């Protein structure tokens, strides 16, 4: 058994990531295919809704429904809202009934149904008859349900493939001793996971070109066909994955515990059966949980408090898929479609993530600056604020440029290349905020609550969509300048407040993970004892 690091080792040896299991790469492939489908579909959505059906293809400005920017932004916002509330459903189903693997498989079938409806209602006769709008609404509801069941479970599933829970000493081939830590390994896994997401999201380059040159039905058919390998990988890899069985949904039990804690002096700690037996023997019979469950729920809630800040971050991020697409349509894009610009974000991520993973983060760890989660998330908010502030500046330039100035009814004479830094800043913010949020949600969640906590992290995007709905009324010229400015200020203020409120979490990060590991051992032993008792009976 590898040796555990001593206190002296922690002071002198660098932290490194462990090897990533092969099964994790299969899960990464599932996510890549699903994200190829998701982003390939959503890339053309804004144009599909906003602009009229052109007379011929190739089209100067592709469209289908002619509903305008506000309706397009509202429907896109609703789709994001729906896609980030359905993971709660997927998490409950996985934890209560099917487990993560079976849930992913069944929800993939639901997803496929929505894809077929979307593609069929985008063919020219359907658009001409007016069927594209109701077909689109039905399709995004079904697709959102399908993607929610996958989203809540695929990222915990990829992390579950790594089984080590304790740091240990490893001697490298060159004789150098290092500390292999779960913290560094999960950081590497989620960097790889996010890298795979952004490889898949490049599909929007192909689909936005298709919508401009051929039409929307082939633009939707390509990601629909690409979803088939996703299902095949899920099926063929079923014997390779580490699969934890469903443990029962914690929502009901957690609700009962929280309700009970309000009526007992001392809060949740006083509700532990061991404490109730000592202080409130008349109430101990009402407790259907154990001491370990109370500790697990407290840890989960501490992690979820951090997520309360993320709606402002996602509000910044989501501008990329709707209002920035419409902004590009008022700028000179040459021979490329306006909605192809959003692909600068995944291209930047594909370049920057390996640099962060193999150079920046290891280099900082060697220098004694491990970049703990709260610092990284704070930087994510800072870069999101910079992205929106820069975008406000671009919007100001558009309004000062002829021939349409602040009421662009076509393309003003300003290059869409000015948008590139906006997408690069958003990409950098994702590395610090979004990837770290996924990592933090998984690390801090007890084993029995992985899917639920991951779903609650994704739920922050749902609240961002609610905020975006409130801004739909100003998502119109000439008010866009002040919308971007306000969002930038909100993100900057959140960066300051987030750091002030949570920076101390980094000081206890390693210690909390050790406590979580001990609780997991205790939970495993409790379950083993229960199984043994049932067997004896």
C-alpha cells in the first residue's frame, strides 16, 4: 500500500494528479457526443427564430420564423432555463430508482425523440406551413428533459471512475518523490471533461455554415446523427464503468431533517440521534437518519451556499448564445454566418485548458500556490465582468458607426472581429468558474448526494435564465449598451463579495476533504453492517 504523506512531505513535495482511469475516457466520449449534439443544435437557434425564411440559399441572413430578437432571446433563455432545471429530475431518478448509468441511457432515448421532431419540423414544407414554431417548442421541451437526465449524472459518473480517496507518495522514474492527491486528480479530470465539452461544441461551426448555405434541416440533422454514437458508447461501455447503485433520493430525508432541526434548539447538530438520545430522549424515535447522514447533509449545504453566487456568472456567460449572436448580425462578418462567432469560445478553451492543466496549475503548485477553488471562482467572476465590460464597449462602437448607428437595421460598418476578445474573456472565465464549480460540486458532495449537489450547481443556470427573462425588455437597440454595462458591474461586485465571504474555505479545503473521506468510510461501514444483519436474518 502506498505511503501516506507526512507533515514534512506536505511542506516539501509537490502535489500532482494521478493517472486517469480508462473508463473515464469512455464517459468523456459520451459527453463529447452529447455536447456535439447540443451545441450543434443551439448554434443556429437565434437566427432560426429571429429572422424570416429567405427566398433562396445560400442566404445573406438565414432564418425561418421571423419572430424578432426579443422573442428569439426569450425562447433561447427558456430553453436554457429548462435544460438547467431538469437535472434535478435526472438526479432524483438516478439516486432513487435507476442509478446514473441506466438514467443516462433512458434519458438519451427521450433526447433522441426531441431531435427527430426538431429536424422534421425544420424541413422547407414545415417552415412554409408554419409548423416550425410549434414543432420547435415541443422539441426543446423534450430535448431539455433528455439533456437534464444526462447532465446531472455524466459528470459525477466520470469522476466516480477514479477510486482513490487519500493522498499518497509516489516515486517517479527519475527518483523524484511527489504527493498524488485526489484534489489535483479531480482538477485534471474536470479539465479534461470540459475540454471534451468544447471539442464537441465546435459542431456549431458546421451547423451554422449549413444553415447559411443549405438550410436548417441539415443543420439539425447532423447533430441528430451524431447523437447515435453517444448511445452506442453508453451501451458498449456498460461493463467498463464503475457504477454505484442507487441509494435512495435524499430530498425527502433531507427535508424531514431540516424541518426537524427548526424545532430543536441547536440546529442540525442537535438532531443527530446520538445527541437526541442524550438531550431529547423523547424525540429520538422520530429520527429516521443517522449521525453520518447529518454530517453529510451539512457538508452538502456548505457546498451549495457557494453556488448561490453563480446565477450572475451564468447571466454573463449566456449572453454568448443569444445577444452576442444578434450583435454580430449588426456587424460586418464577410462570407461567414453571424452565429459562427460564438465558436471562438470553445476554440479558445481547447487551446487554453491544456496549457492550464499541464503548465500553469502544476507550475503554481510547485511554487507553493495551488490555486484553491475559491480563488479560481473569484477570478472567473472577474473575467466575466471584463468580458461584459468589453462587450459594452463594442456595443457603443456599433452605435457610433454608420449607416444605421444606434438603430441597426442591417450591418453597420464595423468588423465582427472586434467580438473576439469578448469570447476569449468568457472562455478564461469558464476555466476558473465553471470548471472549478463542477470540481467543487463533486468533491464536496457526500457520496450519497453526488447527483443532487451536481444538479443544484446546474440549477444556478436556471436562476440565471430567470434574471435573463427580466432583461428581455432591454435586449433591444438602443438599450443593449446599458444592459451589458449593468451585467458587467454586477459580476464585478459579485467577485469582490464572493471572495470576502468564501476565501476562508480555501484554508480548510484539504481538511474538509479528509473529513468527507472519513464520513464516506463510515457510511460504507454502516451499509456493510446493515447488509450483514439482513443476511443473518
